[in-house]
C-alpha cells in the first residue's frame, strides 16, 4: 500500500513552457527550451555517474552555456540569470491544483521531491500556490545526489516516516519513474505531450495523460490495495 504520493515538480506539476518567451528572445526559437532541458539531463546524469556533485541550478546554467555555444549565440550573464530565475515562477499545469486536492481528500499524504535546491523548491511551490497541498517539500540536494539515484527517494521515505514501499513517485519523466521503481517505490507516470516511458525499465501500474487521469488511477489503486 502506497499511502504517500511524492511529486516531481518541473514539468510534472509546473509548466516549463512559461520559459518559452525567454528562449525565443535569447535564442530566436522557443523550441530551444527542449534542447536545453535535454542537455541539462545529460549533464546531471554525467555528473552523478562520475561522482562530481553540483547544485541543480549550476548544472542548468552550464547547460545553457553549452546550448548557446553550440548555436553560436552570445549568452549574457543577465540572459542566463533571467531564464534560471524564471524557473522559480513557473505556473502549475491547469489540472494540477484540483487533482492534488482530490488525492488529499482521498486520504493520501502528498509531498514534493525535486532536484532543485531547497531554496528554489520552496520558491517554486510557494509561487505556484500549491504549498497547502504538501506535507513536505523535499530537495535531493539534502543528500547531494540527484534523482534518479536511489538516495533522494530513500530520503523522502525517511523524511515522511514511511517505508520506501509506501511511497509512490509521480512524475512526467521516464528516468524519474525508473529511478523510483528501482529504489523500491511505486510510481505513476504523467504522460505530458512528448513524454513516453522507457521500455528498458519496469512499467508503473498507473499511467495517464495528465494529473486528472493519474489521480483517477492512484485513487483506484489505493482503494484496491
């Protein structure tokens, strides 16, 4: 029985598309945001595997520099800071608040777990208006290992006072779902546009196109457990 749902933040709850105007302004193409996040992911996975820990925001900044160099764009410090600071003011996806409320009303404890530092995580959750739904807002920075390494999921279980098997990670990223399942959590996948599961890894028991469908699946799974 997984009676605690732990949510990834970026893209799962909050809409990174709000950064598109900044990428359009700086790079001339809003789709550069996806290229940036792909480089961001490659960079933090490389840092983890090689044992070189850096804060999430630092990695995001260097990923921007790499994309700018690749595209021949002169990226000013001001432009870089505006994009990164915009991460703290992302709006929630339209269906998020209602369905966090549904899960909470169903008796499921909710928490957030992000690779961002605690300061950024708190700012994101506060600015998005979602703070009231979460028992805790947790940062992987506390254990100096980023998801999908097992340590952040284990830390979340410990912080919430439950066994790892009582945690369900909810995420829009295949790598996050895979990491949670490997760590011993249950998981739910939010298949936001362009997001697909990785067939190399176990498939979670709950999959939906948005948080409404995922909440339906979680409530049904909890009722039957």
